[in-house]
């Protein structure tokens, strides 16, 4: 199974679908999703994009928990992120949240690399991993808001 990263194209319409409830169930529900996402954020904390997140460990842990709730809900789990989004569509809300950061393609690829590392450690069916990957890989394109170096950066060999 190869978890590919495709290039963001400025202005391109991005079609995505949320992961199936089967992914959420296979990963172990709320507890399994929390374990998976905490593993992911621990990888992020050691990555080249750690500066996007609070450097204070206690504050970072709050962000980790908040973002875990987003993924629990977006994967079909309990509605634990409703208070954060204020009733706004989760996907639209998450795009809006990222407007506060300058995110280029290099940062997106780094983020996806961390997600891929965490996902590869999960012992579930490859088809379900691909379902989740398809969502994060495509959706992450919508968070890119700095296109200055898009042509110069090319990790897609």
C-alpha cells in the first residue's frame, strides 16, 4: 500500500469525502482514534513544522486534544467537536482555522508525512487506511494559502 501525496494546484477544485465510520470503528472508536492522533501529534512535535504549534508542552497537549476531537467527529464518531465549530460545517470551519497560519506546500507535505508515519503504525485493513488517507491528503490541499514557492517545491518524483 502506497500512501501518495499529490500536488496542490492553486485554484483547483478539490473533491473529497470524509472517512467512513468503518475506519473509526476499526481503529478502536474514540480511544483508538485518540491513541492514533496522539501518536501523530507526537511525530508533529518533532517535525519541521512544530513551530505551527505551541512550544509549551501543556498548551500543545490542549491543541492535541482539541484536534483529536475534530478527527473523532469527522470520522463518524460522537459529536465531540460541536462546541469548537459553533455549528459551522466541520470542513469549512477547519479551513477557516488554518487561515491564521501561513501554510505552503512544503508545510502541507511535512504534515502529511507525519500523518503517513502515524497511519502506517496502525494495524487495520489497508483499504480503511486508504479511505482515511484519501480524505486527509485531499482536504489538506484546502489549507494551503501561500502559493509563492509552489512551482519551486517538487517532492513528487
